[in-house]
């Protein structure tokens, strides 16, 4: 079966050598002395191994709003320009890099992480006052005025212009996993009565204005991608439906976005977007457990987090290509490129997705932590032959360390053994 994975593709002005991309998974460089070096350590081997596009994990456009201590804040020009050596090294290796821009909103560290709560200048942002049942677990929020939201759309444009100066090939808006932009799209969170709320036109208006602001400030040819929640599962109330998810992609096309990544997400920030196991090992690890307990500030918050993670692993077990119904529905409805992501683990799955025109690019996330040189063997593999399984076991041990500020790497010792086995089989591991 011939695969189209190696075919080049253009996203507006952004030309990619193939259709394999590294999905945004946080790198944990935020508090490092030389963050560019940390990012380069992650990304340059991926580019040298042949990946077409790297999407750098979520950064925040304001000083507050991280959802993980290692997330980079890109609220001034200097904090972006430091990344230039890294973007240049990726270009030298033939890769391309896009940076994800966003804000944690309600679930920013300022709402649950002891240190961030103590240092915050105001409560975390939310589109509207929170539903009563979320108020049981979260502190107060700040609901931005219409003018403040307008200011925020301008800020995204400004940050995109700095990203261009820093050598990035484009930006991706982070509109999934219950972050602020997702919350604006969601009828559960967004009950505003101004121009940014109400029907789908109102709830998506922030995306349109950010797109316009980026065109004005970074140039109309600077590529802007969108990752967003196209189906929102809720515990109470009606979330974003698939029909709305498809309609959002149509609007994104109309507004000049260069590509979309539609995903299924929960209304809470949980493992719906990275389906897999409950990471019991990290909760049993004495030191890590203690660090998490201290970060959460009290036993109540710690147990809420642990229970929510356990519940979400039961609700969302790993399933190969779990976003297929969503990205294929969007692909049918629009002509702009659609990114597929979520549990794609074999060249056969990738080949089928591309051949059946269900998506235009293939995204892989967590396995890059375990195998930085994965693109080499994934791109070289024949879709007709068995593919030696990836080292990543979807164990989700990578999540909790990041919640307390540790590096974005694989924390499963068994994957190191697996990498050795892959080496012995003659495939090129990390
Ligand atoms: C530790 C971790 C960090 C992540 N960080 C981000 C992020 O910054 N932005 C984002 O849009 N998705 C993020 N994701 C979701 C991934 O981009 C991806 O959608 C998900 O892991 C499913 O792909 P996979 O099964 O290939 O890992 C993260 C996932 C994990 C496990």
C-alpha cells in the first residue's frame, strides 16, 4: 500500500517536506535559564530524524495563565527572541516549527497551585462566572470585560508578530483541553451576553478577531493554525456538538486560518485528549506524591486532582485513532488542511487516514517523549509490513511530573528497555 506520508504539503506560505508532525506536548522549559537550549534538545533531533513540522507546546500570551510551571510565558518580545537559535537549528535540519499560543483560563495554576495562587495579581480568567458545581472545586475567577477581551485579541496579534521575528514559521491557537479559548467556544463556560457570547457566531468571535489581529500585526501571509475542541463531553449541560465542531472549521476556513486540528475533549482538563492509563506509579512515588501534595496546597485539592485523573482514565481508555470520527467529518466539510491526532501509532493507520482522505497530516504526541528519533523509522516503514510497536505505552506517567514543573520527558523506565530492543532489531531508536 503506497503511503502519502512522505508527500510534501503547503499550509499557506508554510511548505512542509512531509505530512508527519510532532503534536504539541509540553517540554517543561519555562523556568530554565536557557529555555531555547531545552527546546532545541527536544526538537532538533526530531527535525534531524525527518519530521515535517514541530508544534511547540502551549505558551501563554500573558504573564499569568500557565497550566504547568514549565510552560513558557511569551508576554514580551525578549521572551520570544531567545528562541531564535532553536528555530534556526530546526530550519537547518530541514524542519519547520510553529508555536502554540494560548492561556489556561479557569484552570491556570493561579487557581490551584499554591505558589502561583500566592503570587497572583488577580483571580484566573474565565469567560463567565463558573457553574455552581465547578465552584465547589475552584476559587473565584475574573470575567474580562468586552474591552479586556478586545485587548487580549490584540495581544495574540502582537505575540504572533514577535514569534515571526523569532523565526517561527507560524502559530497555532490552543483552543482545546478546557483552556481559555476552548472555554470561549463552550456553551457550558461561555454564558456572556456581549458580542463574545450567545450563539456560535458570538462564541467563536474571539477566534475571528485574533486571526484578524495576527494578520494586521504579523502579516497576512504569516500562517495561523487552530487546534480546537470540536466535540465537548460534559458532566452537566450541553457542550460543543459535532455539528458545531464542523461549523467552527468552516468559519476558520472563511477567516483565513491555514489548517485546523479538531479534537474530542472533555469540559474538564483531563486525559480525554491523551487517552491512556491512570498513572498510578507517579501517585505511588513517595517524593513525587509529596511534591504534588505541596503544590496543591492542601489534601482536598490533591485528592480532587487524583480522583479526577482516575475517573478520566476510566472514562477515556486508550483507543487507536480515537479522533477519527471528528477529523474525518471536518475533512469532508472543508478544503483547508486538517490535522489528525490522537492514538495514531502505526504507519498503516497513517496510510489509511491519508489515502481515505480523512486528514491531511498525521500528528503524534506522547511517543516523541519516548523516541525522539521516531520519525526516522516511522517515515521509512512500509505500510504493508508489521511495524515494531512504539516505545510509548500510553501510561500517562508524563503528566503529573509536568504539573509540578518537571521536564516534559518519558518517565516510564520500561520504555528505555523497549528502546534497546528496537535498537537490537535494527530500527533507529532515540
Ligand atoms: C504531557 C502532555 C502535554 C500536552 N501538551 C499539550 C499542549 O501543550 N497543547 C495541546 O494542544 N495539546 C497538548 N497535549 C495533547 C497532545 O497534543 C495530543 O493531542 C495527545 O497527546 C494525543 O496524541 P498522542 O496519542 O499521539 O499522544 C499534551 C498531552 C500530554 C500527554
